[in-house]
């Protein structure tokens, strides 16, 4: 479906929501398009690239209407390697603490990395001329979601400061190929370091404004609520809006399937920290966190990309829980327990990675 691997873990078919199995992400700095996770809130639109237009309005001095050819001819193209992570990545670990009705139980595969080609969003905003009082840039797309009440197209916003940062892009290529429909063709926003929901696909409108977007997916969804809150009664402004991805890591190999051989065993995984923070260290334990060893970090594809890591542990016979935790360059570390980060929407689980394996 949608050009994806046959072994994708499909949480929903309509809208299509799927993640790759652990092994499909292991050892790959760039995620093949067929393995890249897909998070959608409504039917995937099929848009004619020739007919597509981007309108830029709001608090600007020169409203714009741009075609795909305009973007390619008026602005310098650039390529950036960046990781996108769904806000619900690793939600399954929170579901084990307490049920989260109505939310997909994403595992650790709702994260992927691609080489994006397009233009800097800042260059378009410079052409439009930002007026005084501007503080946010809102994005609108045509995919109508039934999740919102009443149903509405998907949208969101980021701060003007982030929008003017050079890393935020309007992208039309992914890993050297035109964007596929499932990933936002013909043009999508890519906001490195932020939750995937802010990288709006199939973008058609940009509005510079003094307030964050009033769209359901900015004002109500993708907000972190207190543990005792009822998400069904949450309204605009409750909790706080999710943006920067917290330091996170998980194990990719072993993948938790099959019986392993006791003895020296290589463990690999990914680690990622949002905004402008990098991964400083990853620790791995085979005894529940009583003793740790430092993993080796693979090379980095850029400041906005994940780091893969690897360590060799002495795996005993029987059942073992392998644990991993990452530290970022601001000295933040993953919290130990999913109980400490549980929330009623199941967002932002960045507790220690844990994988149970059996060896003989």
C-alpha cells in the first residue's frame, strides 16, 4: 500500500498510518522511502503538481501565489538531511502503563530520516516581507480530517523565529526522488527538530500571524495534557503545545523476535534529540540498569539527523531485558520509567528503551 514494504506495521488503513519494523531501520543512516513511517489524519490527497499553488498571506507586505516552478526558479535549492519523529513514537510503552483509548499504539518505528531537497522557508518569507507584530507562521493543507469536530483540513504553526531559521524547508524531493503522495507531494514543510505534525504535508497556504494557528491540530491536538486530564473535554490552550523533540532512543537489533545465542551479542539502535541539540552519549545495560556500558556512536549525517549506536553485551542464557538510554549535548537524559511520562494522549514517550530477549 502506498509503495510501502509488505512488512510495515499498519495501525490504520484509512487514514493510512504505518511504521517500519525495527530491523528495517537498523544500520541505515537514511531511511528508504518504502520504510519511512507514514502518519496521516485524513485521506491522502493526489495533487497535480502543475496545478498546485502556494499562497502566502497574513502579516506580509507582499502577498504571494507561487507555483512549483516558481519555487524552483526563484529561490536557490538546498538539500538537508533531517530526522522526523511522530509525537506518538513509542506510545506502546505508555499503553502498557495505562490504556490510551483512540490512539494508535506506535512502536519505536515512527521515526525516520531522509535527505530533503527544496528551498529555505525563510527565503519565501523574505520575498513576502514580514510586517511588525508577526510572531507565527501557520500552514494549511487540503487533507480533511474527521478527527476534528467539526471535520477540518490539517494545519499547524511554528514560531516566526523557527520559520526564519535556515533549516526549515519547503521540500519537493525525498532521498533524491520526487516526493511520493504519502509524504506530501508535490510540496511539504520540513521542520527539523520538531514533532512531525509541524512538518505539514501537501502545504497550500502559509499565513503570517500574531498568534499560533487556531487549527484543531495545533490548538487542541498535539498538546501535552496532565495525567489526570480528560482528553475528550480538553479545549483550545489546555496543556501545552508540542514542538521540540525530547532526547530519545530505542533498540533496533536484536528486534525481539526469535531465540538468540548466549554470549557476546551486538546491540544497535538510534538516538535523537530535537532542536539544535545533538546526541552526546548512549548507555546500554543488560541487567536492568544496575550496570551500564557506553555505546559507540556512528557518524552523523548532519546536525538535524539521528545518531545510530552500537554496543556488544555479554548476553546470558535465559530471559534478559536490554536497556538503553541517551544523553543529549545539553546533558538531558531519558527518564527511567514510562510511568513518569504517561499522559492521556500518549505523546512524547522518551523513557528508557527496553527490549526483552531470550537466549540459549
